[in-house]
C-alpha cells in the first residue's frame, strides 16, 4: 500500500477508548487505519510513544480581523492554533466591522484564503437590523451558524430583550450560539459598584446574571424548539437548568472553557490582575468544582477557548477600563490534557468534547473521527511530556498567555490538517493550507 503520508506506530484515541495502529493518508483523507506494516509513503510521521487524536476543533475563538489586527489576525491566530494542536476553528462576529452580512462573511473568507493554517468557519452576528436575513445568512458557505449576545461584552452586538431574542430564535433552523448573561441585571450590578476593582468582576457579573439569562434562553428554546448552544458556562447554578432541559428533550447544548476549569477566584485575580478578566468571569472554587464535575458527567457537549486576545498594554489599564478576554487557542490541548492527567476527565471525554461534540452539534462534514474517508486532521500528542509554559512558545500576536509559568502535562507534537503536516516535532512546517469547513444538514 502506498500513501501520501503515513502516521506510524501511535496509540489512536477515540471517545470510546484507545488502540494501537497506523494511519495511512491519501489525497487529504484517511485511507486506512490499523496495522499497516507493509505500507510505504512519500512522508512518514513517527508516532511511537505518542497518542493520535482526531483533529481538535475549537468552536469558539476571536481572531480580531478585520479592524483589530493589532491584537491578532487570521494568520497569527491560526498559526498559534496549529502549534497548539488545533486543526479547525470557528471565529466570532464581533470584529470591526462585525460579521452581520453576506459581504462581511465573504470578506473574512477572502482574508483567510492562503493565510489560515487551520480549517475555519465564521459565525454571523445577530442584530436587531439583520434578524429577517439570518435564515439565509446562516446557510452561506463558510458560515457555522449565528451568534447571539444576550448580554453585552466586547463589541456592540447585543440583542437582550425577550421579544427580540424570540425573533432571532425563530429566524432559522441551525444551532445558535449564545452569550448568556442577563443585560438588565448586569446594568444594575455595574451601577451598584462606584469604584470597582478587578477582584470584584465576578461580583458585578455575578452568577445570577448568568442563571437568569440561561433560564430565559431555555424557556424560549422550549417555545421555539430552536437548537441553542450556551457558551462559556461559568456557574454552578446553570448546570441543573441544562441537565433538566436535556432530560426533557429540549435541543439545548452547552460549552465550558478551559480557563473556568483551570483557574479559580480570588487567587487568579491576585496573581493575574486584569489579565484574568473575561466575560463571564472566572469564579471561585465552588463554581470550578461544579463545572469540573459536570464535564466529567457529560453535561457539556464542547470545550471551547473563547480565545479573545488583547494587547498587554490594554490589559494593564485600570479596571474597569481594561478589556475583558484572554488568549487560549494555543493552550487548549496542553491545559485540557493536564486536567486529564489530574483525573478531572478521561481522555475519551476530551476527544468527545473537542472533536465529536462540535461535529455533532454543528453538522460538520468529514471531521471528528479516525476513520476511513474522513479528513486527515490529526492532533498527535505526548501525554507524558511535562514542562512549564514559557513566553517563547506563544505565537499569538498579543504576545502573552494567562498560563505562563504554569506546569502543564500533555503537549502537542505533530499537527496534520487534511493530510498536510502543519507542525512537525513542535515546529511549524509547510505552508498555510486551511480551507472553509463543510457543513451538512442538522438532524
């Protein structure tokens, strides 16, 4: 058997377990999986003592292009992604201008062409002005769906009143991703703190802000039956709402972020200051423990980073003038594998959350499994590698990470995107080859 690329001697990981084997790749697809002792290839990747995962998908990133390229751009952000083992990403609409029209989507797709290291798709932002067009916009090539901000965050995309949220939910059929914080309560809380400090960020955007909005969203999901995906769940109080909604058969799914699993207040604010500031906030150990338990129990369908880079000098502004958000796409794999090594979740659960989960929820075609005929997207990791995250590894244009100085266990070694080696032995390899993600019909 002759292949274009042969990944030899690895431990292949699926959501249901691991097995030893090789992967033969031809014309960008997986052509054979198993013991390929007699196979040859134009290129061979040695995966001895390494673990091969289906390509990791980060379905929640902000690449800041167009308009905010001083923080990040599609080239630098996707470069950071492949160095971190991510092969596909979805990008959010709150750029400048925002992605709220066909023209804005096509502009992003054009900007990514020949510059993106990962496969990619872009969310359409819901606004009061484009609701009637959303059903058409969400089906355009390169669109992964609609993003709805029920609470204000970075940018000016906000649809907060229930009648307007209902109109958005009735405007199409694909799963809609939602920033779930209650805007009326948020405004009340902001007004209640005259001279706030960053350690009060989780008190201002308190757990009730999140609970109220998620409760409202689930109620409207029940009314419309529109599939909804609750992003960056951060509170213990939201978890039983999500569990009950799923028990009742509502089309509700949920995401958790690595940073909410890894960091806990007040220590994170003491050590990181405004670099720990994001929306919704990093919260205390009680919430962290609840999120970890829910992830282990299968409540969360995806893990997404909410990669939201800002420059160091921007983050250094005094709170609340400092912007919310932190980079994370490059550290998704080592941070989550560290949690795997600590027993917070199993390796199969990680695969399910970053490969199979996004594929199932968003009807991604050709990805999410180590199987014949699938896109040859591979994240090859060393589960035993342990080292401190250093500045020199950071490829994001913003130039920093909240995990700097943290000792992490489980690191990406090789990254393959549709059969093209993007990272070999931890070093960037080849040229950007990312293309728009293909989608099928949701069922």
